[in-house]
C-alpha cells in the first residue's frame, strides 16, 4: 500500500510525522513522495494560529481531490487540527475517513488496518482523540523515518505546563512531560548511525526540561550526554525560555564545540506591561541582562528570538519600546508574528484589540529594522572562516550549507563555491560575500 504524508507546522509536528511513517513502514506500507499514486494520504496538521488552521484546511481539501483524480482510497487527518476541534472536524469534513489527535499518532498503523478491514466507512469518519495528558512522549523504541537529510529533530519533551495567555498548546499537547535521558541519547545514537550530523533538540521549551520531574536545569545533563554521541557533529537546542536557561547550559555552549553556540529564546515582547499581559514571567531588564551576558560569555554566540506585535492593549508606545529593544540587542535572527486571536485564548478577553492593519504595519516596520541589523551582522562575518554543514547541491559547483549560527529552515544559509563536496560533510568556509540573510564563501 502506497502512503503519502504531508507534514505542516513546526519541527515538533515533523517528528510526529516521521514516527507515523516509521510505524507504517513497519506495517509494510510503501512511503512515496507524490500524492498521485498514493492509496492513503495523511495530512499532519497544525492549528496553533488562524493562518495555520487555514493552511491545514486548504491542504486537506487539496489532498481530498486525489480521491477522484488519483488513486487515493483513504484520507487521514492527524495532529493539532482534530485535537483542537475534536469531533466537530468530522461534521465539517466529510471527505476525511479518519481523524487522529496528537495523543494517538503512534496508533496510525493500527487505525489504518481497522479502516482497511471494513473496506470503506459508513457515515461519519472515526475520531481517535485520546487525552494528550494521559499519553507519554514517544519512546526510543518507536520506529522513525527521517526526512531531513543530514539533520534531524529530537523531541526531549512533550506538552507545556505554562499559561501564556495567547497560546493553546497545553490544550492541544497536554502538560509538559520530559523524556528520560536514556531514551533521548538512544534515539540520537540511531540517527547518527544513519548518517545524521546535526541533532536539533526540540520541545515547547527545551530549557524547561526536568521541571516536571522536580529537577530543573536538567537540559545541561541532556547536552552532556549527547556530546559523545554526536561524535564531532552538532547538537543544537531550540526554543529556550528566558527564565529557565541555566548557567551550566550557557557554559556548555561556550566550551563544547559540539554544542552550537546558538540561543533561540522567544521573548514575544519587550514592554513589561505587555509581557505581563502575555503571562510571561520575566521583565525587559532581565532580558537585556541575559542577552548582553550571552554575548559577553559565549564566543560566537548567535541570538535568535520571536516576537508578537498587535497583542491586545499594545499601544504605539509599547511597540516603540519593543523596536528600541531590538535595536539595542541586535539579534542575529528575528521572527515577527502578528497576534492571532481565538475564543479559546485567555488573551481574547483582554481589552484593546489592535486593528489587523495596524499590527501588519508594525510587523513591517520591525522587520525593516531587523533587515538592517541582519545585514550589518552578516557583513561583519566577511573574511572569517566558519565550519559549515553541507546539505545540498542545487547545481554543479554550488553547494548550500549552514554554519552553527544558522538553524535549519528559519535562518539564512551559506552558499559554497566548490567541487566534489559530500552532502552531510563538514567543511571550513571563508566568507567572501554577505547579503541580508545569506552568506557566500569558498572552502579553505
């Protein structure tokens, strides 16, 4: 049976998709890279914000067309969309044969077999929606098919126990649940054995690792355990939280070559009033101290953050405060989102909702300011030599890779003029040119 899977949303969702593919492969299904000849099409959805919901629905409807113009017999929708809207999704999407929530993705092969046993369905699609709080994170024994070449993402925890007013992740994924370090290192070891050179640790907040076990600050123990596993490759931790980034984790990034000196720390805003309304537990002053400390203590530290503009109650003065903060810290990388509202969010009930056009204008202004910062920081790298992971070759004599300060998918890349480089290898590259987000160079 041919299976085609579309994975939407974040890297954490991608890990779930790869585990589903692993279970299906064990069940002797064939994974194909086109929907045209697929007997079963799976859409692993995201519903974190309104635009993600829209993209998920559009993709589902697009894939449903293959039930008439292609070979598709069954359409399965997994992930956050059915988890968020529960049984209502079955009423709204008669094209779908099976819905599986975030707590049930490891049952994909079992549920598909049930569908095949009845050779079609009568009436409304089945919904597999176990409570995400009652499910444990995927264990190392879970099979997995990697889809990202020389890099891979490894979940170190599932869910979130924080209460940010704009976020519905706890409702979709349950409370924060840390995986045992032995499971994490075993999975990473298998990936390294399969040729992966860069392990990217992900969770809703990687620096919250161990908090649910009464052992805060345990991310550093995960990193220490992974250093010998990656064998000269890289381990990168993403999505750190400002108030749980501990001293030892910072020190590891400073002294261990295998631990990327890359700090992805979403702050969401820099006005204390807006930070408080967001339900975040730090201040602008604490953020400034943290970022200046990282630049001072960690050689070649790269700083990335994401922020939200147009949050309820955000005035022009609040936005100017954020703009000034971005200019002071000079992040290497910045993502800017406009506030996305829904009735499930606590922030929906806050007064002073900002007009969408105003929020968009603020996003544009902030990104324009960041473009100048990014360009200046990149031009400062010209003439320097960096270790680069080679990932692809779009044409003869041209390769594309990433440095330690370029995370996959969200940051720029490094173009390399060279011949006969191996995909998945590390090379030293002298930077010869820079633009706003990307670099170019030659092998030393």
